């Protein structure tokens, strides 16, 4: 009789055990999806609260500019913003080919949209501070590393900045001819912006 009661109690508890198990599995799957999404896009930092977009930044923000990262670490998007436009969301350069707070071009924007699996229109959204910032983050820290690997070039912050700023064909030719000394022979604008980027990061302890 006691054995029958035990079996009955076990069967009564079984649905609850299955429900609890399903909840645990669902929670684990959601956690995995969130982690996978963050790892793919790297947008946790990029979509952080943006500074006032109605005027250029006068100086890099202390909360955004941290210690100098090691080679192969992600490019600091806030330092890139200050290097490219000083924080001016309406900035236009290169005879109108580079626009917005991160000076995004049309081709780079298209690559970023493919990486993000988004369809933000370049002409409508390039001057939006946060959209430009997210697109640039995806391009320089997501798309460019793949290009560097395909071209057989080392992945470093300096190389990413150079690929962001200059002709890819010229960059490959430069590295092929000059090896580790490639930055010395890079275009003046690349050397200037790489130096400015590190100065921004080093300006705040």
C-alpha cells in the first residue's frame, strides 16, 4: 500500500518537475542567445548613453576614455569619435564622402549593416549620432578584422585605424613592402589620426 502511494506521489510531481526543467532550459537558451548577440556585435559599449549631440565635444569624456588597450583589443569608439569629428554629428569631410560623428562612408556603412543584419538607410541615418556610432563600432571592430585576416595583415588597433582611414589596396601594398615599419610609410593623415587617437586615450588616466 505504501509503495502504491509513493508511486502515485511520484506521478503527481512529474508534471511539475518537467515544467521546472523546461523553465531552466528556456532560461539557459535565452542566456546563450544574449551572450551570442553581444559577442557578435559588441554593441554593449557602443550603444551606451551618448553625449549631447547638439554641439561638438570640447574634450574627451573621462568615463569613456580609459587606459590604453593592448594590441588586438577593440578600438575605443569614444576616442575614435573625438579623433574623427570632435563629437560633431553633422561633420562632413572628404568632399562629402565621409559623414557624421564617426565619418562613415557609404561602402563602410553597407558593410556594417551586413554585419549587424540591419537595414538602416545611409542617407536618412548617417547623421544620427547613435546610429553612426553603432555602425562605426561594427565596422572597425567587426568588419575590418575579417578583412585584415583575409589579407594576411596583423590585427592591431593601429592597423584597424589605418584600414578605417585609408585605401585598403594601399595599406596592403605598404605592409608588403615595409613589414613592421608600415606605419612609418603610411599616409600623413593615417599617422596623424593614429597619433591623435592614442593622445586622446593617454590624456586621461
